[in-house]
C-alpha cells in the first residue's frame, strides 16, 4: 500500500483539503463534479486569488455561473461571497463572467 501524498507547502495543502471537501459536498448534493485537482489549483493560484480565499463576506469563493449545470471548468468563477450569497437568495442567474469582480476562471 502506497503512502499518501503529503504537501509541505501550506497553500497547496489548504487547497487540496478544500478541493476534496468541495468535491465531496457536491457529490452529497447530487451535483456532478468534473473539475480536476490541477484545474482547481490553477483557478485559485493563477493571479494570487488564493490570498483572498476565505469565509468573510469580501473573500472569494468558487461559484457556478449556472447553478443548474455541473461543476466544470467552463461553469465556475471566483466570486465575492457576499455577492454569491445575495445571488443565491434572490435567485438571479449570472449571465457572464466579469473581470476581477468576480475573478474569471
């Protein structure tokens, strides 16, 4: 039996944990998850967005552009949590990716 991978970089370790958790949560909700670890890592690290990742209202979260479709690289974007939650509660669909607010993927 092979030893599990360990990550010495705290950013990579944190992202790996959130990737696994996000994937498991999507599956438990019956949503299809088609984002690979490499794509997930690239989404968060391409422009330093990982530094703005968190649970605060101004922090970034990974959100689906169209909530009725699967979690795919073409259907996700990084969005401020406050805007994401407001959109979820009002039911307003997102129609396009907007540069930096939210951060395009």
